[in-house]
C-alpha cells in the first residue's frame, strides 16, 4: 500500500473554485466602493443622474447594488469557465469585455443629459476595470 500526498481531483477543483470565488468577492467589494465613490464625486461636481423616463435621480446606493449584482454574475461566469472550459481565462476575458461593451448601450438610450450619460458610461467602466483583470489573473493562476 502506498500513500500519496496529492488531494483527490475533486478536492483540488473545489479549492480552486473557492479561491476564485473568494478573490472575486473581495474584488466585488472593491468595485462597489470604487463605483460608489466615483458616483458620489460626480454628484458633488453637479452630475444629477436624473433619468427622464422616471424623472428620478439614481441614488448612490443604487450604484453599489447594481455593481455588486453584476460583479457576482461575473464571478459565476468565471467559476463556470474554470470548471468547464479548457481556456477559462481567455474565454472569461472575451466574454466580459463583450458584456461590458453591451452594458454601455443603456446609458446612451436613457435620454439623460450629457453629463449624466458620460458619467454613467464611465461608471460602467470602473467596476469592469476592477473585476475583469482580477478574475482573469485569478483564472490564469488556477487553470490547469
């Protein structure tokens, strides 16, 4: 009988997934803070974030909630790709950059004033700049 120090494949996979999810959750918190701070700074500079359809301004807390939700969606995509893709980092990068591009369409169609529209576009890029590189690096480190 021989003993081995290697953990079963399922245990290694679970550790990789949990590590990726943990990294993703920390990045999510950072993205939520960065986006909310950027929105607060824009608001302090006079951006009203008023969307004509409803006539109400987007509250600061809304930026954190939406950022958190879509960041968690990104983590789920990363975990799924880590689990089932032969090239998870490359597929994650391609997918999330495409989704970020698509996310830029609604601010352009919302009918808000120019300052709000430009700021909303920038605020879509803030969490992407945090989440995409962080999860891509984490996927590269854990794939294989």
